[in-house]
C-alpha cells in the first residue's frame, strides 16, 4: 500500500507547522520522519492518519492512488501506535489487542473464533503469547509497546503509523525494540511510517530517512546517503556527533586558526566566514605532525569506557575544544596522557558557508 501526500500546508494560528510538503512512500517501505521538535514530523503523520487535516487548497493524501484527503481516521484503515502506549489498564493483553476488532460495527465485526485466531497469531508475532492474561501494569515498558503495536496491527491496517514509538523507554530497551521492529517489518511487509527525533534509531531501522526542519523536508534518502552525503549544514549537524571549526575561505584555502587547508580550486575567488564540519571518527591522531595541515592540540580528557576511546582535545592555536574517537588499537599506538600534545589530521570533512545551508564543496585531506 503506497502513501502519497501532495502540497500539504498546515497552520496553527500564526505558526506554520508544514509548508507545502510532498512525500511519496512506496508499498512495503519503512520510512522514518526525523527532525527536531517543531519540525512538523508529527503533524505530517497525523494528517496521513486522518487525525488532523491540512489547510484548504491543493493538499492531497492518497493511499495507493485513492484520495483519502477528506476521510476521517476511522475510514482510512491506518494503524496508529503512540509513544505512551495508551493501553486499557482494565483489559488483559489479549483483550487490548482484540479491542479494535470487538468495537467494529456488527456488520463488519469478525466472529469470536476469528478474533481469537487473529489475536493468538499476533501474540506469537510479538513473542508475548505466554503473557496473554496479564494486565498492562504487569508488563515492562518494552512489552507494553509491543502490545500497542499488536493492537494497531490487529485491525489489518493498510499502513502502520508510529509516533515516537520508543521515546518513553530507556536506551537499552529502545535498542532492543528497534531491532525487533525491523524484523517485524521484514516479516509482514506492511507500509510503515514512524516519527522519531533519535538519529541512531532512524538510521538503524528505516529503509529511507526523511529529514525535516521548520515545516519542510530537507533531505530524503537511504540512511547511508543522508549520513555520508548530507544536503546541507543542518543535516550534517543533526545526524550524529560533529565538530565545527570556524574559519575563512580565500582562493582555495580554508584558514582555521594557524592552519590552512587546501580545498578544491573550483570554489571561486573568495568566500569569507566558512565552517568546516567533520565527525569525531573521521580523523587521524599522531604524536608528530604529518604535514602542514596537521592541527596541534592538547589532550584535556580521555574516556576509555567501551570499545571506542573518546578524547577531548583543545586546539593549541585557538583554545577551542573538540572531540575525536579512536578504536583501542589506534589509541594504543599513541599512548598519551592528559596534558600531552598530539596532532590531528582531518580525513573527511565538509565545508559550508557560515549561516548558509548550501555546501561549498566536498574535499579530502
């Protein structure tokens, strides 16, 4: 079941939540709507569900080519799961999942035998069949969220819509559940759209990531594409940890403090107030300078916990702080302490004009 939205604008008073947004989701895709608070992702999901309606005009919502723009949520056959589960406390796990089937009009309500077969099948799918007679208060947060998803699936929706489904859970349970959601999707292949502000969650689970900001779509693509080739400074900065070096671009040279980085020659004559963006792991750290583009820095903190060594550095020329990440083998080859001097070479960076959203150029050092 494909989902398409066209020219969606939604205002709340003087605030524009969505500004002429269009999006096409292919049948069987798992799509993440990713962005900061206020970017419009939940509003877009609610409009797809029929829980909100776009401003009058040329807006359209289509399910597999069928125009459902003006249909209420009850007629769209969309399954919806919320962040806070919304389970009925007085009903067992079994009856929570069966609820959507039992409240259907008599003409379309399945038989009791069919309801029991459907719920039993879903309990096995979410791996909670031994807990069918428990109440929500007797479940963990992760188990409650799985019940909420099963309840959404019980009515055999055309599309599954998830609003921050794991936002109320701790980090470890969240990681377990997003792997489970990916496997569940691979098993049932239902078109799914989920909202999240967790970059790691979106990159790990989704087939495609839709990055949103200020009521619009900034970039759409597979996880590796939006991470490795961000469309602008906002996407680069939002997706994962990033370091920023302020400087000036002048005739193919990026000047940051005492260091000059050579960049592509086709950037034009002069662009001032540019910013270098790079991720903490896209560096090489040495005890001696490799060349003129090595950046001298002092070690201010070392975090040895986990498989990655995180080092907090202070640039010797400007005093600005930044972080690098090395695997343990790399760190053993350096063997320095807090206060020692090291040299950093940037391996993979992007340069953007400061306060602008269009990248100047990719370059490697």
